[in-house]
């Protein structure tokens, strides 16, 4: 009986870890950087070292328009002054920027 309970408990924990991993893969961290924080930076810099004013966790399925509105409300900046772009780190350590329209 104890062995069965232990196996069932481990199976539940494994299923929960799997569910959390899938949920994490469906979430994206959005970092909002302000121009005033970027201007003092000099030379080359890592994206890990960038001064981040705000962070949002959003679903990969969230529409870009929703992200524009959220950024507008959070930053209290007119939408025409906000630039959204995608920063993608490749396995080869290359970094790619893609502006979102």
C-alpha cells in the first residue's frame, strides 16, 4: 500500500512539473527599457545588463495590439513614441532584433 501511494505521489509530482514546464514555455518575459536609461550606456553590452524599467509576463498567444496598449498604460507614454521589438537569442549566441509592426 505504501509503495503504491509513493508511486502515485511521484506520478502526480512528475505531472505537475511537466504542466509547469509547458506553462513556462507558453509565457514570455517582456522587458520595457526607457531611452533615458539606454543613453548613458557605452560600448558593447549584454542584454542581461540592460536597465529594465518594467517587466511583464505575457502569453505567447497574446496579440501585439494588446501589448502596445499595456505598454502605453504602464509607461504613460503615447503609443507613437513606443517601439516594440523582439530580441531573440540563438543557440549560437547570435542576437537578432526584429521590430514589431
